[in-house]
């Protein structure tokens, strides 16, 4: 059952929020005690020489964290090193109290990782490689970090960390920019079954969300983080149709803005349905 509601962010429940970071990804999971996990930071592509303004962090990420009463990020997961997923990382390390940073170390370039390590040391942020921690708990919510990476691929999207959150009997699957190849691996390697909430891979691009995958996980709700009239013409219309055919209630940041789902016996959604 889905109820469209305008709940206040301070309510005493576990919540998942898809932030409105234009073309990019950033998701917040929080407990009633305001313990928080952030998955990706959003970020904007800049032309060489252009001044980086960090407007996504300043105008979207930090205000949302403030509004939700989140003072510390216990875990920040960077799914993969593309600017629309980690562009605001440097800024957030300076601006926020972050305890742990989870990355796929292999997907980073050497100079990139060295710089990150230095910065994390300065701010007492612990860097963890996702391959070393198959799961962790945030109060009663279990975060499974699934390794579906394609070793032979040079496409960084295919190095995405896939996160499966289990809270009570609710299952949330966050795909990063993972492709259909990763989906194939996921199904082969892990018995994930039906999913309540899917953060659709790669902003609804045709590279992800195969027919086969959707038929297996049958997502009750699908979330697509995508910029209004973006350069890439995302989401792909075929993917939207595919989700509709699977009776998945689909929400996009380009139309609904920020979407918060309260994880109760039934899910309460704050956002406009497409
Ligand atoms: Zn992306
Ligand atoms: Zn990407």
C-alpha cells in the first residue's frame, strides 16, 4: 500500500530520501536516532578552468541533512568515481562530520586515492574498501555491500558498489550506475528475491534495468535520480515503460524533486507519483 503524504522529516521512523541533485545521485538513509548513511554526494561536471562552486552540496545536500537533523554521517558510500556521484565529496569532507568513507578502492586512480587518503586523514575520516566489509549495521538496518563488479571492464559504472538495505521485511536495492552486466552478476551471485524499493541503475539509462532483472526483483517502487532536460535524454522511455509494465511506482527527481519514503509497515512517500 502506498500513501502519498507530507510527513515532516522529523518523524520517528527509518527513512530513505532521494535528494534532488539534478543530474547525479545522492541518497540518505536515516534512523529515528538520526544516524545516517549517505550514498553518493551528487556533483556537477565542470569545464576545464571553470571555478567549482559546489552548489549541489551547498543548496541541496547540506540543507537536506540539516532539515533532517543529521549532524554526522556514519558511513558515506561512494558507488563509483564519477563526478555526478562524488563531485561534492571534497566539499562534504570539509563541511560535515563523516566517520567512515566506503569506496571501491580498485576503481580509483592512484593519485586520486592518495589525495583522498590525505584529505580523510586530515579530517579523521576512516577509508574502508567495500570488498573488506560485506555488510554493516546502522541500528536495526543491515547494509549489504554487494560485489557485482566486472573485473575486465574499463567502464567505471560497472565498478559500482551495489547496496542492499534490509530493515524488518523491507528490502531496498541501490544500484549506483551498475549496468545489465552487473545485474546478471547480482542475480547469479546473490539470492536477493523481490525488492520493495529500487534505486534504478544509471539514471534510467538503457544500459541498465534489463527485462530479466525487473522480472526477478519486481520492484514495488522505483526511484530515478535524473536532471530536468539533461544532456543525455535520461531516463530512457523504454525503461520507464518497462517499469510501468512491471507495475512499479516510479518517482523521478526531475518531476517530484526530493522524495522521502518512510519505512513503516507500509511505505509512506513524500513526492509526486509519475
Ligand atoms: Zn551517474
Ligand atoms: Zn557513472
